[in-house]
């Protein structure tokens, strides 16, 4: 067991509204720990002036790293991702990889996300129970990748949004939706997701078309809440958002069109909003992937209204979380999709500090992981990153990733005094990135 002292860096802990300017973060690591025996944790996070034992307690076995010029934040979340995403998103069901190969593809994407500093992913619809398997393998320390919070399949009405994709399963009537929710929860779903309105996936559906009845929605909410699980919904229209929130829904995904009154209702009911601004601000990404013209057009035409809707939510004080609907690691506009989403949220009205909280502590509360990660506090597991600069003042400094740690285990670091890579699931020298641009 040894301790590592990260000193003189700035710390944005995900709890407070201001950064610690001359901070110290101390964690312990047992590199000899066996499976399931990881007792590593953060020991102290705060101002170096408030830790009088430094440097007297430091031993020869310990590691001290000067973080001057860097800011430490909690590891990032992406709470709306589909690890099996392939592009272009075709308007018909076309399953080339098959289940075994797609399982490895999705694992690769979870590895890519960790490499980008995204330590937790909320899988917003995954095929064939694969996201459950990845979640369990990561938790059991069989493999190292981002943590996965799964919902299993996206539950939709027959012919509803994403009917033509293998992430969804179709149902008719309250009884069928009730049974579907029970089945996913029995498999280990940590939340239940429904497709309530249309989207860009098919030419025939409007972005705000309501595709489920109130009885079907209420049935899912009843079952999920009885099991202590939240309900998330793909939602594009103002009235369906209102109806979902009034029926007890917990998490609104997208909100392409939402008025201020609806945003205020979300605030009043304590609903979460996962904005996914990336998906309506990625014209070059869509065209570069050869997406169908109708998809590009629908998303381009929705962009302005989407940004205004998120602006309404920000003004109303709704709890905003970071999700992309693209792969967390997808290259976009010179960075990855997760960081780009944070930049777009700042453009929509969040402060840089609020955007960091959206990607950390807010998302940790949404996923019910706040008890052990999502903030930098003593006793937590030690998911954190370091970036060059001051991202709480300039959100684009999040692009300057220099260190990634998951569970107090170093993934990689380019910080002087600690330049090394402990984790690489591919041959050294090969790029652990690429997202949907690599056609496996």
C-alpha cells in the first residue's frame, strides 16, 4: 500500500461552486490487491494549507507529484450513449456484426471512453443484454473500462422511434410495457428507458410525435418506481414532455422542443434533463458518415429550437446532465463528443463550473452512483482526471486532458513527474480511439 500526493494543483471537486486554488489530493493504492479486493480510495481532498501533515508524513514508498498549472476534476460521465452505435444510422434494420462481434465492439467503445476521461457511461439502450455483461465484467474487475449503468433495451411502441434498430424492442398496450419493464429490471437494469416520441431515425416520424399512450407510460413508471428505479424517456415535443413529467417520469432525454412553462414544471418535479446538444450540432459528423439526407435535414432544422429549449431549462434551474447520443469518445470538432457537449451547454447558458457539475455530480445523482463517485471527497473511489488550465473559467480547457484515474488506479498520465501509461487494451503504439469513424 502506498500513497500518492498530487500537490499545488487546482481542484474542482463537483461539490463546491469555486475551485480550490492550491490543492492537495491524496489517495492510497494497493497494487497487490486481488480480484474484488480493491480498497483504494481518496484520503484527503482540499487546500494544502488545511493539511498540516504534509510533507512530514510522506515516506520513501509514496509518490509526490507537482500539479502546478493543472486542474483536477471528478471523472466525467456520459449519461446518454449507445455503445453499439454504428454510422451511418440506417433507416432499416441491418445487423452486420451479429451479437458476438458486437459485444466486443461495445467493449472497445467502453475502453475508448475511459481513455478519454469518461469514467462512467449510462447506456441509454443497448442490444442483446450486452451492456449488462460489460457492467458486470467491469464491476468484477475482469476487465478495465468505464463503469456502465445499463437499462437494457429501449422499450418502444410498435413502429415507434428506433423500431429499425437492434437497440429497441416493441410492445403494444400497458400490460406488454409493464411486463417489459419487469423483464429488464430482473436482468439488472439500473433504470428503464422508453421511446415516447419520434426522432430523426425514420423519415416517417416527426421529432415531437407522441408514440405511447399515457396508460403505457404510467405502467412503466409504476413498475420501475416500485423497484426503486428511474424512468428515462426519449422526448422531442413540449406537450409529451409535460405529460411524461406529470405521470412521474424522472429523466427527459433530448427535449428538442420545450417551452419555459414545461421547463418550470420539470424544476418543480425535480426531473433531470439530459440535453444531447451534440446530436443537433454535428452536421459535418453526419455528412461525413454518409447519413441519409432526411436525418441530416431533420437534425439541422431542429438545432436552433433545441438550443433554445435547453436555454429555457437552464433559466428555470432544471438539473442538467451530460449525454451525447454519440459515442462518448467520438471525434467531433477537434475534441471528443463528451467535452463538445460541455462546450455546447456553456453556449446554451451554463457557466463552465455548472457544465463540469453537469458532467460529474449531477450525472452521478441521476445514476445513483453519487455515494461512491461523481465528486472528489475523502472516502470515495478516486475517479478523477487532470486537465491543463482552468476549465471552470474556460470550458474548452477540458480539451487539454493530461491524466486519467479510475478507482485510484492510474490509466495514463502526461503530467511531468508521472508520465506513464498503465492501461492499454491494444498493442502499444496503436490508437485507442476513433469512435464510429473506425469501421470494425
